[in-house]
């Protein structure tokens, strides 16, 4: 009987040990699943990752449109069939997007995704004297191969004077990438200014050459809310982007677009868009 009791005790202790191990594994598994769900939710909250869903309601920063809106992976555009190019492009730029990645930075321009009855192609720009200017610069999408490739779609292209594209415009694009390193998230909208645009190019399509280009930038975070606008002539400029600072309201007057109306309330919109304090936007020195 004593031996049986000892065996019974040993068996009881073994069962208890096994039960504790099972419970420990169960708890560890639950913690791991909870951690995965937690970090997944953090990732989903990232404003850029969420754009992959192509959901309109996630892109409340888009302005009004007189054309056809299309959502690409990381940016949206409004296509003007009359002018055969986008009337604006809009996207979120984050600090993480500016970190250098090991991806190619050059791709061929592709016409197959253009939302036009007659696809705009490189032939329309051949011997025109104008460059294929990217409205969403490739430099803002080097973090992702697909996003980078989409900047080379012809629907992201507008005719630009070479001295403008390689000069002051490139400088402004680089300046915005510097700003986002501190701001963490910026909302950027860019497009051509059609007023006083009478020049057309194209062999198969009549593409309007803009007289100027606009860009509006919004920082909208808990610690700072501010906006700035630019309209820069499509020609060589000896000045810096800082010489072309204007209010977002002024850009709206020239272009006819209403920026960030669905994103921020009327009171804040009035305050941010009616004025601009250039001292709040630090500019780099001129680059050669």
C-alpha cells in the first residue's frame, strides 16, 4: 500500500508538472499573438502604409478635381484630358520614406497606365525642347520599388523647361525632403498652372505646357500645424524657392483648387492657409 501511495504521488506530481508546462506554453503563445496583433495595429496606423488600400476615405487631404481621380500605391492624381496631363498630384511624405534604400533610381517612362483616349507617350515629348517633368519626384519614392516605378508613368509627367526642372524645382523638392526629417509627416500637393499657358507640344496629343508650377505643403501634427505655398515660373530662375513663398490661399486663388478642406476644420484651415511665416520653414543654402 505504501508503494502504491508513492506511485500515486509521483503520478500526481507528474500530471501537475505537465499541466503547468501546458499552461505556461498557452500563456506564452497568447502573449506572442497579442504582441503580433499590437504591432500590426501600429503598422496599419502608419499613414503611408494605409494608402495601399486605395481607399478614398483614407485620402482626405485630396483637393477638388475637374478631371478623373486615380489612386496609385502611394499617391493620387487628377487627370486632365483637355491638357493631357495631371492637374494635380497629392501624397503623404514621411520621414521613413526619405531613408536611402538599395533600389534602382531610374526606370523607363511608361505610357500604358495613362488615363487618356490616346495615350501620351515619349514621342509626344520628342524634339519638343521640354523634359518629362515628374510631379511626384522619384526622390520621394526611393523607399519602395513599386512606388518608384509609378513616378515614371506618363500620367505623373508634365512638360518642364530643363533649367527649371534641374534648377529651382529640384532644389525645392530636396528642401521638402529635408523638412520632413524634422516634421516626420508632410502632405504635399503639386501641379501645373494653366493660366497664361498657350504653348502645346505633342505629335499625337496636344499637351499644354504650363507657364508655372505650384506646390503646397502642410504639416499637421499635434505639436505643430502650418502650411506653405509656392508658384514658380516654368523657366530658368536665379532665385531660391524662398523667393516664391506665398500663402496656400493664394495658390487656391490662382489654381481654383480647395486644399485640405475635407481634412481640417474651417477655423484651422483659415488660420493655416491665410498666412505663412517663412521663419518657421528653414531653407538650406543654394546648391550648385
